[in-house]
C-alpha cells in the first residue's frame, strides 16, 4: 500500500503517537520530582542492558517544545504521553508539587496551541518509590492513593484534556514487574502477583470515578492484548495456552467489560476480589488496545534442564505452568517479536465477538516495531522494516474495521527512540531517531511515510 492509498477508515479517525514519562523525560532530580520504582531498579546493577537508566532518556523535560514541533510537522491529531505521578505527588500521596503541574501545564498548553489533542496516561509503570517501599501494587491501599492522584489531575486539567487513559498495560507490571522480576520493582511472586493485577484494576476503576467526579470525559485504559496460540493440539498445550490466555488477556478485559474475573484464575486472586468488581467495571467511554505480536504457548517441558521460554526476549523463571515458544515462519523485529499482521485483525474481531455490546469503541493506543536502523552517510534514516510493519498492521486494522469492528484511532509507538525498560537503549521504536549522546532528533523514513499517510487519509 503506498502511503497515499485510502485505508477506508472513518473520516474522523484519530492519528496519534505515544510515549511515556520515564522513557523520555529524563530530568529525574529536577522540578521536585520524587524517585520512582524504575529509578531504583535501573540503578541496580544487572537489571537493564548496559546498566542503562532513564536519568536523561530523550531529555524531553527540557526539549518538549522541539518534540511538539516534530509532532505538528508530522500532522498527528493526538499525542499520548504519561504523567509522572512522582512529579505531581513526589511520595505518591499528600501535597501537590506545583512545579510538576507547571511542567505538564506547559506541555498541555503547547500541544493545544499546536492543534494536537493531549491524551495522557495517568500511570505508565513509574510508581513513586515511597509507595513501592510500602509494598507498591501488592498493598491494597495503593488504589486509594491512585484515586486521590487522579482527582488532582482531573480537577486541574479536565477543561483542557479531551481524552484520558488511566493505566498502561497492567499485565506487564503484574507479570514482568511482580511475577518474574524482569521489570521494576523486580519481585518474583509468581501467581502471587495476581494481587497486583487486582489492585491495578481497582485503581483503574477508582481512577475513572475520580476523573468523572472532576468533570473529565472520554476515559479509557491502555491494555496490552495478543492472540495466544497453543503450540500443538495436545491437551497439555491447549490447557497451558488457555491458562496463559486467561492471564494475559481475559484477566484485564473481563472485569472491566463483563464485571467478572476469569474462572480459571479465581483461585489465585486475593480474598474478596470479587466484591470490588462493581467498582472495577465503572463504565468507560472507549477501550485502548496495545498490540505488537501474537504469543505461542506450550505446556512446561518435562525435561528438568529445559527453561520455560521467554518474554520480550528475556528468559522466564522455571516453575510456571506454561512456557512461551518461538513462533517460526514469520519475519522478526529487532526485539525478536514475530511480525504477524493477520493476528491483529483476529485480535480485533475476536474482541468484538467476545464482548459484543459491552465493548465500547476501540482505540489502538500502541503498535510499533523495534528497528535499529540509524542515519546513513547522507543523514537519512531508511527504516524500511518499520514502514513495512506499520503499513501491514494498518491494513490489518482496516480489515477489522471493514468487518465491523469500531476502531476510532491509532497511536503509533513511539514518537522517539527512547528508554526501552530492561532493554535500555538497545531497542529503538521511534519514528524519530534519537542520538542519545547529542540529543539530536532525526525524522526517519517511517516518519515521512506516516506523515503522508495521515495527510492522505484525512
Ligand atoms: O516501550 C513499551 C511501552 O512502554 C509499553 N508497551 C510496549 C512498548 C514496547 O515494548
């Protein structure tokens, strides 16, 4: 598909880009910001590739005006960023840090002036360290703290922000952060981490209520979803895949949309979790899906020396009742993730089939490709694999829309190459290349391709 060919999407389809606070802002000790779980984790030897941290990242805290100019030139309608909770409340509770609000006032006002809709996420994994030290997302108190924080933001920004996202990818914080310890805070609670899932979902529900009470509208969530394929027809693999699917998909969508927890996971949830379902299922205006690739799952190996598999290219602990298997026969991104656009169509039509009328309009809140291509001798960044990936995934999205799925927008991950969590700066997802030595930004070929696509679809 040339960028100028129509995808047949609705005329008011929202085109956007996404980022997150700890991945781009830097300035971790400036503006009264309190430390977070990710500051502590990234500064612990051995936790991230090359010991990379988000201390400077893309220095967006100081360069946001330049980044907004890049977005304006790109032609996006909307920008998904995240508030750093610890800039607003340095210890996650109590008095508001005026300097933190001022930074986001400037950002929001500059976006509005550029004709770009601010679409913030309240929480994208950077838990204030003071709360983490009290148990973080295992401690049931945190959903109340989150509601207070949501209220502060709602009261301050409701009249300027047209679209809100409560929480980003609770599945990743639950499993990688508290289940197997590959992300902050580095805990290895196994299935004990389902308490984290519950507290994140409750924080979402209470956040929705707090935002609404403050007059905010158009509230959603950004949940990561992926079709789960069983490695074979054997019962053991089918069962392992069903359990993994309940954990990775249903656990985070069923409570919100159907008001119930998946039966397979009830034994692992904290006592009384069901009593909070009415709060968790507070109506939302739209549902955000982050999608990158499908997952293949098998039963654990009977070979005691075999490891169970990997997530994001990193090895998981043994002892889990499933293992991830490499998906063969498809191209891969630099992260090793398989490129399977048809799985995106299946995911979206599958959502419509499973949730029916309970499913509000969908926004794709993230989708993108790790491709390390850098500037060539002429300074151009020919990231053809990212262009190919994005084109194919947008065609797959358009197919789902043609099949009747109500998708209202697409936010590409990411505007800039940035701090990719445990992978540090080794994986690049940006439409714009970041030179992390000089902070020079260079739009890649994918940026110009996306620019032409946006122009031609409107
Ligand atoms: O960089 C992350 C983002 O923070 C959450 N979703 C997946 C992206 C790529 O790994």
